[in-house]
C-alpha cells in the first residue's frame, strides 16, 4: 500500500503520541520519563517558534518569552498560593502581553531585523532579572519554584507526566487548527507575498501582532511547565542556547509544518543524549552542526520530506533497473 507524505506524517505522529502515552505503563525508568517530559516541553517551545515563522517572522531571542512565562508563573504561584496548573496560563498571558508590546515597536521590520531585536530583548530581560528585579528573582542564584504536582502526592511523577502530555497535545491541536483556519491563511499570505496580501484586504501588522502574541503565549507555557517540573528557576533560562534550540529543532524537522517541530525535537534529542552517553562534550555541538548543514543541503524541507524523497529515489532506482525486452522480428 502506498501512502503519501501527509498520510505517513499523520500516522507517524499518532504512533509517536501513542508510544509517549503508553511509556510510563511499560517502563519504570525515571531518567527516560524525565527525558520525555523535557522533550514534550521542547516540542511546545519549538512549535511556538514555528508558528511565528509560519507568519513570516523570525526570532533569535525567543528564550525571553520562555523565561518571562516561567518567572511570571513562579512569582504568581509563590505570592498568591495559586496552583501552578493555573499560574502557567497566567504566566503565559504575561509573556503574550510583553510579546505584543515588542511586536508593536518592531512588527513592521523585516524578518531578520525583527530577529535581532528579539535577540537583544532577551539579553535585556536577563540583565534586568539579575539586577533590578533581583530582590524578587534571586538574581543569578535563582529561586525555588512550586512543583506542578506536589511530591507529597502518591504517584506525582505520573500525574505530572500525563498533565504535560495533555497540554502538549492540546497545544499541537490548537496550532493545527490555527494553520488550517482563515487566520492561518492570512499568516501564509503575508509570508508569501505581503503586497498581494494587502491587496486582498489582509492587514499584515494586525496579523503579525496576533502571531507574535500566540507564539509568545505558547513559549510562556513551555517555560512555566519546564520550571514547575524542575522546581527551580535561574536567569540561565534566558540563555542564547534556549533561543537557538527551537530554531534547530524546526529546521531539522521541517519549517512551517505541524510535524516538523515534533520530529526535529525527538530526533535531535535522541542524538544529543546518545552523544552525551559516549562522553562527548563540545564534540556534540560539532556533530549537531554537521547534521544541520547536511539537512539544509540535502533535505531543505526537513525530515518531514524524507519519506517523499525516498519514494522518488526508489521509483527512479526501479526505472533504472528495468531492462527493455528485445523486439521480436
């Protein structure tokens, strides 16, 4: 039976999610359970960045919104005593609000000028966190963050795992709906040709602000989930590496696709942890860099396009292997 790329991706995603859902039932490895949790959170973060790119915008400082959501959620939970299950969405709202303010100042800029503004903003936020806001944030030392599920509750690890799993699924469904809706078509029109989008009645500034708000909100959720899972927060969350990882995941998996961030995050996390197990340190960055370069050269549409490329290669191989029968006189 032949499947198209969309069918393969759909069934592949279903299989991945089914494995993730069943994993705690077949394994008691806390290391792997924690790794999958962090992987799920990274999928949300990478998908948030991908949604922004889907609207034709770029960000080199998305860790700013990751950190803002995390700090806001933590501080609200500490000061009010509200459950982190609620504060993660409040923190994400704060991140979205800040995202809109940033968008208002620079949304008219071209992709990479906007990207540099977000990069600078992440540095500024980190500096403010360790200086002006240090009495609340603890400066470089950080502060303890309430766990998503209290360790005093029996089986809290499983409850936390499935809570994050459900939030990840909900985030992916929301992004899929956005991409397929009129809103997604407006994002696509702006990305492909802004002049034609304007002629069709699409306001690029308005829709870019909406995309920025949505992306910042999801990044804030990812940051809050990560910190409430770990139980501690430091300004290192604003680090440059946290801004570049989602870009790497998305480019490897497939830019502008729903499955791209999922596939890229899973594949690269497995490679990264495998290299870590061998004892490599800086060598891991070199290898990942080569993988990214090769992907851009040979699979510019990402790993989501690999099944289609393999099918084309296999059909071409079959045609070359076919020998014409001699004509009979």
